[in-house]
């Protein structure tokens, strides 16, 4: 009986924790969607498809999903120089948008969970704050 109770309590705890995190992620993504519409959509377009040879796609982006710190740094401080996204080379400049750390986290949560991207680990304000310019 004690084992059953321990398993039951653990299961309830894990379920509640996942539901809470899902709600936090959903709220972050909603805020991130608004930020994306204000700052990012002009270059990366409404569905994250980017502009061929000019602005890289965010939709189904191997770079975005495999280079978490560099992607956060690019949004936070801007980005310049060559990057390879989905096998194509882009060499352009993205100016810093002047976003706060919580806004960077929100837009990262939105773009890494949209248009065919799936991020298992939520980006937090603390994670963004810990990333320096270089």
C-alpha cells in the first residue's frame, strides 16, 4: 500500500508540474507571438519562411534548433556574418532589436515551437541573462 501511495503522489506531482510548465510555455509563446509581429515579421515573414538568399528561415530551422545559445545571442545582441541554415549560407546583418531578456525568452519560445519547430526545454529569462555578447 505504501508503494502504491508513493507512486500515486509522484504521478500527481509530475502531472501537475507538466501542466503548470505547459501553461507557462503557452503564456510565453503568446507574448512572443506579439513580439515577433512587432520586430521580426518584416524580415522573417509571417510563417517564419524568411527571404531566400537574404533572411534565413526560422520555420523548420536546423540552425535555430541546434544552436540555442547563438540564436539567443543573435536576438539579444544582433548578428553579423555567415551562418548556414538548412544547408544554405546566409551572410547578412541582423541589428539588435533592443529587447529585454524576458522578451528575448518569449520570442525564442514562440519561434522554437512554431512552424515545424519543437523545443522540449523552455527558454527562460535567466538563461538569456546569462548569455554575454562575446
